[in-house]
C-alpha cells in the first residue's frame, strides 16, 4: 500500500467531506494524544487521508509526541502571519498534522476569534481528507466543548482508574445534555487484562442509563456508549513515548500497537 499524500488536493464540490472525530477525555494523562497520533497512523495505513488537528490550543503536545519542530503553528494562522496550507505538516506514519502552539493563554478560553478561526479551518480542511481527528484538551472547558461540537463523532479515552472513569462519566453527561449526543465511542487504555474494557463500558453504561438518559428531552433517546476497543498496559508504549516515536512504527508487533490497529479497523467498518 502506498503512503497517502500529506498534502492532498481539494476534492470537487459535492463530494463526501471528511468524517470528523473528536478524541477527548475527562481526565488528563490517560494517553489521549498518544491514541490520536497512533490511531491516525493506523488509519493512514488503511489508505485513508488523515489530518490530526491539535485542538488543545493552550497546552498542545502533539508536536512532542511526534518529535516535530514546527516553524508555523495554528497561532500563526489565527493571527494572519501564515496561510493555513503552510501550517499543515507531514507527520511520521503517513498522515498530516495541524499543530498548535503551547502555553498560549489567550487560547485557553473560548473567544469569538477562537470560535471563528476554528470553524473556518474545519470548513477549509474537511473537503481534502477522509478523516479529521481533533485532539482536544482534557476536561469540559468551553474551548474543549466547542471543539467537540465541530465533530461528527466523539471518542472518549479513559483508563481503569476510578478518577478517570468519574471524569469520563462527567464528560459523557455534559456531551449528552449540552450537545444532545446519544452515541459516544469509548476506548479504555492501559487495561490490565483482556475484557476489562467491556466491563468498564458496562459499568459506565449502567450509570449513564440511570442518571443521564432519563434527564434528556423526550424523543432524544437513550445515550449509548460504544466500546471501540481496549489498549493493554504495555512497556512498549512508554519506550515509544520517551523516544518520541509512533508505537506503530517503532514496535508494530507490540500488544498496544495491535490494540490500536484493531480499533482503526472497527472505525473503518462503522
């Protein structure tokens, strides 16, 4: 299979636009950006034209995970110092990235400028790709929620830790009540044994069924959590992160890499 072009041409008007997937989490430190980057690589290997947009505008770290040193970021596009096309970079793994600058306090809250710029960028890039992944910040700030609102689908990344599950539930609740999302995908990262992800999905679904779905407006329908897959705890992950390499390229035969590949396959089938 040939590596997809990192600078795809715009498709003719009327053709299918990219599917936009927001990758988010209630709690930080659950591997959300690691999942976004490696999932993008797995999708690219399946022939998809993929763009990852770093939507964590204030605390961006996608560049660190990919060992990239961008001269142009979303900040430059927002301020008119550079064109959007110049900010789209090829990433290891055969996909494209739009990187945000780190430590930009002015983008930690949702201003009219941030809203308009993000909308404009999404409208511009979606005709050029098969799939756009929005690597959002953690939590339920207004910036995170607006970024998620731009997506066709939402993927929540959680770990088996109680604090992560509590925050994942809070995220699902807010997305259901504020954005009327009734289908939310789930990835459980760092599982200790096979099948743990299904158990956790079942536990979260029970709580959602009891405390969230009954509060939604009549006709909205119950909220369904779809387990896309689980990623086992794997020492290979730490090794890849420390070396700033994609796990799928560095250790493609590792258990965690195989878990991500399986998730990509399920995404493509949906």
